C-alpha cells in the first residue's frame, strides 16, 4: 500500500484526485499508476484502470488471475467491472467511498449475481492515510 500511497501523492501534486494503484504478482510490482483523468483528458483514467492496463501489457495477457490490486480508495463501478474482467485474485483497498464506491457501498458490485468473478476482498488497508490525502486535497480546493 505504501507504493499506492506514493502514487496518490504524485496525483495530488499534478492536481488529480489522489488515488494510487499497484498490481502485484507475488512480491513483484508489475504496474503502478495514479489517477490521471484531467492530465490525459480521459474520464476512464482512474488509477485502477491504468494499473490494470499496464499490468496486462507487461505480462502480455488480459487475465491477471495470479495478481493482486492495491488501491488507496474503494473502486467505483467502472473499476470494479475492470477488476472482474481482469480476474484479479485479490483486491486490497484503503479508504471506503460512501459516495462513489461500488465494493462495500453503492451497487456492491462483487455481491451481484451477475458478477462473473469475485476477487478476495481486503478493505481498510491504510485507511487513515488514504482518507487524509483525500480530505486534504478537497479541503484545499474549497
């Protein structure tokens, strides 16, 4: 989670919402990404999406069933869908997101009967630090 938090800080420094993500294969970092919708002019450029895309390219395959995703914020519905399609083994995330999250909040994507793959879920990893980054980012903009 430390690497994901560093990526989140880098996103904040560029004016992006501070979310970072890391794809791991065992103990090896396969991909690291930070939120970049503004920088890339791409509403799908969430940290999770960018990390999953990079990991798939690096490994040369679309299925990441032996990989784990670490992300600083509870994934939204779009990212949860990508996690399911990538068949990620485990999802570790920091702060919950009552407004936009889709894992423990909102649609609870992985609990739906139509969800074809459910990763093992490990919420609340580094919650305080992740939440503090987000609170500080948004407080500075108000």
